């Protein structure tokens, strides 16, 4: 239901001088979430420039966010897609954290549906985003200590991965539950 609403809302017809209608797609805001048990990095990106910017790091309570705050961010910013990072093992197998991230994404999709928001929730492989984020943060002087948070930078890298290949993400409603 959300997919058809999103597509319908995103296409406008423009009449050209020749009287022929052309379809144009509106830009969409995408929220990337670097899921964690203690904190979750957030980045915002748009589909026109396909760029991302670090947004925030949310505190998590044993893997659970402040749902009202998270849903409020999605509503206020007009997010049309949420990409949740899936922390797989290097061999592609599931880890305990990836199972929790998957469960979080399902819960988020359910809460979004309850709010009647036209938002798609997808999972995207996030292997090595934290390693790359820490490297980038050190090189640019954004962090001073090894333990400084880089979760929002990881979310930016996740967003870049998504923009590089949007088909690599899997919509949460297309995933069979365990």
C-alpha cells in the first residue's frame, strides 16, 4: 500500500509545448540508520543529489529507540524511505546484531504503518561502514579519541552504499521472517 501511494504522490505530469505529458519524479528524502544496541547513527540524503549528511546519534535502550522521537523525525522531515543497516558477518551470514537490526526494521515498518505514513523501510548491507567511518573521521580530524562516536558518519556511508545501488536494499515487507 505504501509503495503505490509513494509512487502516485511522486509522479507529476508536465505539459510540454507540444501538448505531450512527461512524467517527472519529485526528490525524496531518505533516512539511513546505523543500528546499534546502545546508539544509532542517522544520516539524511536526497534522491536528486544522492548525497548524505550526518544528522544525529540517537541513544538506544537495549536496542530500542525513543519511538516517538524517531517517528517524529520521520514525519517532520518528510522522509519517504528509511534504510536500516544490516550488520552481516564478513562471509554474509547473519550475526546476533543483524538479527536484532532486522527485528528493529520490522518493528519500525509496523509503527510507520500504524501512523499511516507513506514510508518504505528497507535493509541494506552495512559491512565495514564503521571501519570506513572511523578512518574518514581520523583523516578529517572529526574525532580526537578512538572511542569518539562515529555512528552518524557510518550512516552516511550506508546511505552512499544505498545510492550506489538502490536495488541492493530489500524492502522489509519482501523479507520472510525467521
